[in-house]
C-alpha cells in the first residue's frame, strides 16, 4: 500500500489522513500498489467523494485494460478522483469521428490515443523490408494521416487534452544489423513516424506526446514488452512498462492541473558536495570532475537545467554562512555559483523556519517549494511539520542522486516561455533593485526613478501559453482563482463579448515580461472582470493600479454602464483584499466567500499612479 | 517459497475490487462478478509481480479459479499454506 493511503478494509494498519501531497512523495509504486489504489477507490468510494473528478478516456488498438488501475492510481496521487472510459478495441477513428460516441459522452478531461504501430500500420511494423521506397513513404504518411484525423476529431469535438502515444523502436529491425544506418531502414521509418507525431502534437492545441519510445528504451524492450501477453491477448506491456506509462500520464495530469512547483531548495553537505564543509574544509569536500565528486557535480548540473527552465534556486543548510559562500565563490569543482541562488539560508536555524522564510522572501507559497536533503531527519522534520513542501530524500548512492532529481516530475511544465528561461536573471535584478531602494527617502521617489512601464494589450495568440501558465500558477494575487484550460482561454480571447488582456511590465533595470492577466466579459449592460491576477514579482510598484485604471477605461469605452470586479476568497489570496476598494469600486454584494464590487460610468476610470507610464494597444 | 491463503485471496479481491469475503474457496470466473477475461490479465500480472513467478502461455489465461491458481503457483514452487 502506498504511503499515505491506508485502507480500513484492506489492511490492518490504522488509517492515515488522505493528503494528496503525501502520495506524491511516496516515490515509485509497484503494479500491485496501483491495484490496491484502484480497489480502494471502488470499495471505499465515500472517502473520495469530495475530491475533484478527473475523467480520462483511452482510445486504442491494443488491450489497454491492464493499464487502467495504474492510470486511476496516478490520478489519485494527484489528489483527484478518476473516472475512466476505455473505447472499443481498435475503434479509435470511428469513435473519435462520431460526435455522439461514448468517448465524448464520457466528457473526458483527457483523451489518450494509443495506436500500436504494428497494428495501425502493418506495412511499417511488420512487412517493412518487403516495401519499395514509394510504398514505404506512403505507409508512413498514411499512418500519420490516421493519427492526425483522430487527433483533429478529438480537438473538434472536445476541449480534452490529447496524449498521443508514439512508437517504440523495433527490437529486431527488419534489415538486421545494418538497419539503423539505412535511409530506408525500419528504425528510420519509426523515427520518421514519431517525428511526424511530434509535429501533430505541436500543431494541435492542448496535445502532447506520451513518449512510449523513451519509456520503453529506458526499461529495455525485453523487460517492457510481454511477448506472451502481446501474442495471446494483444496486451503488450509488462508490469514495469505499465507503471512507467501510467506514471508519465500522471505527470501530465499534475502539470495540466498546474501543480507545478516553483522553487528548488537545496541542502549543502552531502547534497551539493560530498562531505561536511565545516569539518573537512573547502579543500576537503568532494565535488568536481573526479569520482566521487563527479556525482555531486552531475547533481548540480541537473539543478542548473531546472534553473534554465525557470525554477528558482535556494539554499537551506546547517552551516556557517561564510563556508557556503566560500564554496560557491571559490571551489573550482562547483557548477552552482552564488548568482544562481535567489535566497541563501546557511545558518543553524530549524530548516522548517528557513523554508518559511525562503517562501516569504520570494513572495511564493510554501507549497511551491521542493526541498532536497540527504538527511532522513531533516526530510521527516519537513514532511511532518510543513507537509505542503514537496521533499526529495536523496537515498542510495550519490551517483543516483542526479537522476532522482531529474525524475521527480515535480517541476514538469507544459510550456516553456521566454520568461521561464530568464527567471534566474530577473531575480538577480530584483536584488539590485532592493539595493537602489536604500538610496531614496520615500517610496514614490524611488518608484519614479525606476521608469516603470505598464504595457497593456489584448493577449496575442503566441502569448496564450504564457497566459495560461500564469493563470495556473498564480495563487496570492488572484481575484477569483479560476483554473481555466488553455482551450477556455482561447475561446474567451476569440469571443466578441469577452476580452483576455495581458499586462507586461518593465523598468530601467529589467523587463519583467508578461506578469498580469485580466478577463473581461460583457454581462448585460455591464462588463465584468471575471479574472484578474498578477505575478507577485510585479506587485507593490503601482503597476496593478495602472492595470485596473486601463481596464476600467477600456470597459467604459466599450459602452459599459458599470464595471464589476469579482473577488472569491481562497486560503491563499488574502493579498487581494481591498484591491477593488482602493480602485474606487463599491461593494454591492457579499456572500460567504464571494464579493462583487462595482464602479459606475460617471465615476470614470480608476485612478492611475503618476509614476507608471501606460502604453499598449487594446484593439 | 510459501504464501498464505489469506494473502492470495486478498490479492484476488483487490484486483477484482470486491470485499475479501467474496473470494470463497470455490471462487472462479464463473462465481465472482467482474472476473472476466480482461480482469484475468490484471490478475496474472499482479500474481506474477507479487510472487515472482512467470506463467506460461498455456497457463496465463486458463487459471481462472482459486483452485487452478493454487495449482499453477505450486508448479512454480510457490506453496499456498492454509
């Protein structure tokens, strides 16, 4: 039974509270663990009634049923209640093309398309060697056209996310040992097919590749494919492959639900380097090109990869501050340097308190943190007292640590924006800004000196993925915290009576990029601001006031009698309280957690701060 | 290797998502609701992983009762104790 999910009827141990975060930390599960999770869902359904539902449909040309408990279990590990629909055997095209089919009746949030190549295209999968080069090209095109029509049909009939399984490399390619180098080899044909699938995924909104090729390569064909079950029941996958495939589907579910973490908090001794710097000295610890230091160096390189993807780095270590700084600045074996870290807590405080301080300083929630440590004591301390923090306990050999970090899936994202790639530099700029702040007497003089610009315009098609990403992960300054899908955002942006407005901010030190989103919708004679959110990075400089000023001006220009601002209280968005009041809106209704604020046309646009220059075209 | 009857029945019950009490001594594809040829695949995969055995092509789809499973496990040197 996976950690955190004890069953009353299935085991003797006392039940523990079901905290979704806890499943995520349980590490790898076995096939039987997933069977247990799926059994728990059927037998103790009432425990999961309050969990948000997540519906997955699978269309397939193989026997996929052995995968169903793994998919269910992974959805449960994401804190969601799974409902699965499995399409009829080898009917993917017919079912997806028919808008009235059971696949769409199941109202899926996600559709997984598994078309096993040997069956979908016997020409490539089986008879490859006997094809002329024309026949070979035609076979690849037709296999791709088949998948494209399935994916396009799903896109046309549903807003569901589409996962497209690609094809594993052939275990014994038809042209033998020469196959991998031949232009018309079977290996080349499968790679070309997979490349075509990737193109389909890129060209289709909300479609992604389920990388069977990579997953099966990692496990190895002989361990991943159950030749016996494939022959007897058209069920190709071994237990190992089933859990790996399900895990990857789970990673997509979590990334789609925007449960992506933002900050990697690293211990130092025996995490960033081998040994204890306070005892062994800078010269005595192990990190660099030679083993065992190379294992720690490799771990640092993986952390840098994450930084390049937009993950913020921080240190939380029981050490003398000066020792850690000396390691970061002087040790030539280190890949990580002081400039890579947004916060460095190297002290003798409790690590839980340090984590809280890191979150505070970065203006993010503790549930955005991932804490890595080799000490079971520290990990347990954090798990028990600050369970919102995800933890990675580095176990086993140092040589395995790098893969353990890369495999965690805690930082999976579905878009990589230019903001992500530049975030480390942006946080460094923030430190500089704080330095300037010290030299001005009052805050307004300081803000005026920054040369702030709020660039406000309709979100463009290329900005949509960044907009969607921001909506998914902004918690604190988020008026209504609606988690829309990328498809919803596109619909609202394209609608005649709805507008998706984005805010870019910059100053003389740096470009903060796309930091705010608002959605306006016509409601009778009025225009409602149904969503308004901003990255905390950009708050406190008056940019938010400039944003609402421009939004109200726009709404009145569109003929609105009143502009209404909605606020929905969550456990995290207390920062928004008072925002509409300050912008000159009046509270007109309030129930438990929902408030409605309005500003009438006579009042004009909300006031904008003098030190922010507003630009941008709202057409 | 030796496993307990309770263990085996528990595994079957969870795979079939039924309370353990429904897996009686005569449990089989004919007596337990939901035990169909697709569930059979999950049962085989779960048994193999749990007890470290690998059933042959002639066994996998045919061991469709508690008795037949017990006999097949025995052939693979896994004794089911009472």
